[in-house]
C-alpha cells in the first residue's frame, strides 16, 4: 500500500539519521556568522567573548575559573575533508595536539592542567605555525575555523594573542598533499563506532519557537522527561533479553524536534519480536500517561546528572565546557553553563507535573515511523 508523500519524506530523514552519527547535522551557512545562534532571552555566560578576525576566523573565549590552572583549547574545522584527516594527524602528532571527530567534523584539541602565563601564547603560536605552514597550505580555511579557549586566562590578553598570531592567516589555493603523506581515510577518534539500531521508531515535531529560548528549552525538557520514562519502561520490558534500548531526542537546525526509540540486537528474530513490545509501550504511554512516581524519579535523575556537570563536582570542568561550547556552535544554540541549565530546569519542573509530561508525550508520538535495519554482523 502506498504511503503519503509526507510519510515517505519522514522515513527518508529517519534513515539518514540512523545511518549516520545520530542527530548529526551541520549548522546552516546563515548561522556561521559572528554569533552562531539566533538571539533570544538566553545569553552567553557573563565574561564570555565572541569575535571574528578580518580573515573571517571566529573565536570564543570562555573564562571558567581563576582558582585552577586548567586551560582547554578546541579548534573546530568545519570543512576539513575526512580523507585529509590522516594528513592533519601527521602534521600535529608531535606537538601535543589531538584530532578527534565530532558530528562528522574534525576538531583539534589540547588540554593543560598546569597553565602558566606563557602556555596560551605558546599554544596559539603553534596553531598559527600549523595553519600558515607550507605543508598545510590550503588544507585549513580561516572562514571554516572556530577557535574556542576555556579556562584561566584574561580575555583581553587572549584576544590580542589571537589577533597578533592569526589575523594575517589568509586563504590560499586548494590543498595539494605531499606525496609522502598518506591520504587514506582513517578514524580521527578513538571512540568505538556507534552500533546501528536493528529496530527504530522516530517521531518528528515542528517547533513554533525556532530561537534557542527558555520556552524552547522547556519544550525539550518536557520531551526529554517523557522519553526517559519510556526508556525505563522499555528497559524493564527487555530486562531478560540480550538487547540494548535507548530513547533519545534532539533539536535539529532549531526547527524540528526528533525523538527516537532505538533497539540493538544481534538476533534478527529477537529484534523483530521487539517491535511489538515497543509499539505496546508507546501506545500504553499515549493512552494512560505516566505516574507521579515515574515523573519524580526521572526528574531526580536528570537533576543529579546536571549537578555532576557543575564546577564543584566535575574535576575536568574546563575541558568538558570547551567541548560543550563546540557542541553548541555545531548545533546553532546558545552555550550555557551546567549551573544555569540546572537552575532553569528546576524553575521549569516547579511549574509542571506528570500530566504535562503525559500530554507532551501523546502530542510528540502521534505517529512514530517504523524503520527496520539489517542486524549487526
């Protein structure tokens, strides 16, 4: 039986999400400006400085604490072809920089735990030497580079270092790799490859508020709580089976909210049988909603997770916030600190209950799309 065009388009999007890193989506070119996010009632943390050099290279400075000597630097290389990842690794392997993959993009990173007065200057000098080197000519482009610095430093001094070292870095002709450097694609991350789900249900919701506002974050929080309750129900349903189940959600391009139930199993028969259980639990939640106990349990879990990310509880706070800032740029949303996120969550949950969560779940999961993937081999 033929499907409506809208269902076919939705299924195609679901497939593209599942066959690539989940929810990996580039920020549009319009967002790749001085500010990478649409203005709203949420702003960057006090003391954060964003700027752009005359060559269009963007930088963001995030002072995190003067009580530690931590310093973390991230360089988001938007348009670095994956086939040149090995070249970049070769050019950086002896100077302390690490190349990792994030959402299909390459990111140079370096963390210092004993940051001294000259540490930042030396690191920026290294980057400038790399970007301007004859070996890397044309490999990196200023307009496709975002530099993030987090930690113990002074904004004015950091901005001057960036300007003095990188303002004269110019775009050049297309990159031509030296013959002695391998162009074979290889992984730029030590992280294990993500398993492909063998069963997945995906729901798409258009957002009325496209700015990353407090109202949009309330919507995301409400859906997150609902999906986490569903995830716990599914974990109980599959407790005696050798399967991995996860319920995730993410805002894409600040225009749509995608929720997904994914189940991974090496047994194809078991995966097919799981469809009925997933459908049953989704329908049960839609018709009967959630209990107060389930609601409070998930809220407590989310609160504990956020508390663990705040400065007093995270020993690698500076490095993690540098990563989160890169993620915020990639997703086109405002970066906020974990303490801000915790306060905002506490405010929102103080004005909602399990009925609000149940209604949101029913709205989001009106017509989940079913997608079967060939079992892992």
